[in-house]
């Protein structure tokens, strides 16, 4: 698709939020670099997001450029994007609750609203003070999850903001922590595997998961440390709104969207090396190696 046609497609459908055709280089650089502690985008929370529960536990900071969710024994809180998307490079800057956070879950994810839903999860599992927080990722496809991977981060995620990003296009799903890919799911539907395909909203939440989140649920939330607070920045959205999604003509798969171009269809050699380093040195659990749980491994494990 030529430049003129792809820009025409962007304009007539109005499916892209905060992205201009032909400006991919600077946007790509900003999203992939994610350095520093500023808000970066200048887009206020209520331009693309809305509180979905626990409204009394949400505080707006810096004129709406930052949101604080807090949790006590009465409630946590959560928010979601106003629109659903069918492809994009989504990101959120997050600073996690500190001190003793055993049982506390901070989540950032994409999810559809169907009974057989698709979901792509970042879940940060709190821990007792002085012990490392676990980052768990999970993917639901056609209502089936159980695809957990867990790792220990190479920095303290409670000390400052970091970028957590999800690339979702017709070719792959990639989880990123700052500049580092930490998980990849290739689209292998042609070989019998599943792949997220339903329109999804962007969701974030802070909630009590002490039934399972820390030591398998043995370590419970210590409410004497409440309220627990998580901070979020970066409310611009780089994605294709799901109005573009139809069974006959999926405009969100168009190469006119920069996140669908060849550069984002596979990891580069340098990105692959960084990804392999994460798997070797930081990953603590991978469902694809858990043969006790999966005597027959899911197709995406063997096909990869």
C-alpha cells in the first residue's frame, strides 16, 4: 500500500489515536525508548481512559497526566480505555507499590469482553518487604488461559516509573519492559495454534490477590501497610480502534499502520539476543516447560 493510500485510509476511518501517517520514526523511537520519569505524552487520563471501579480510590495528579490507584481493606481500583482496539503498540508507565506488598496485584493488560475472551496480561505480584516482586505474564486465547510465565526484574519496579508495552499485530504479540522484549507469541494459526484476535480494551487495576499471588497464597496481605498505591502515566494510545475490525476487511491489519510493517513482524537479532538473555537469567517459570501440568504441551510451545 502506497503512502498516499495509507494516509487516506487513516483519515477517512479515523481509527488511529495520537498517530499521524508519515510520522512513524519519532513515535517509534519514543515508544521503544521509554527512558526517564516524565509523563512524556502530555495526554490527560480522561482523553482516552475512564475509571471502571473503586472511584473513591483514584487520585489525579499533575493535571490528569498521572493517576494514583490506592487500595485499603475496603477496595482497590481500576480503569480502562474508552475504546477497544484490534492492533497496536500499547504502553503504560507504572511505578509499583513499595514496602510490604505481599498479596497485592498490580495489573496492566488487554482484554476482550466476550465469554470466550482473549487477554494479554502483565501482572505484578507483590512480596514481603525485601523480597523481589514477580512479574507474571499470561495470555488467554478463546477463553483459555493458563499460559503463565514468571520472571524477576533486573531493577526495583517500586523505585521509579518504567515502561511496560505490548506489541500486538497480525504477526506477533511481544511483551516489553522498557527496551527489552520479555515474551513473544508468534501468530501460528496457519499451523493449528491460537492467537489473540478479538478487539480488546486496555485495562489497569490494583487489587487484593492474596489467595494466590504470594507463595501460592500462603502469605497474606499485611493491612498495617495500607494504603497501597500504584502510579500510572502515559495515557496516549497508539492503536487501531476496533471499529476498523470486520470479518471481511480487517483494516487494523493494514500495513498503513506502522506497527504492522516489516520492522515489527519479528524481533531483530539484537532484540532476540536480549530476549534470550531474559529467558536464561531472569525467568523463573514457563508453562511450556511444565510437563507435569501439561503432559501434552499446548501447540504454540512445540511450534515455536
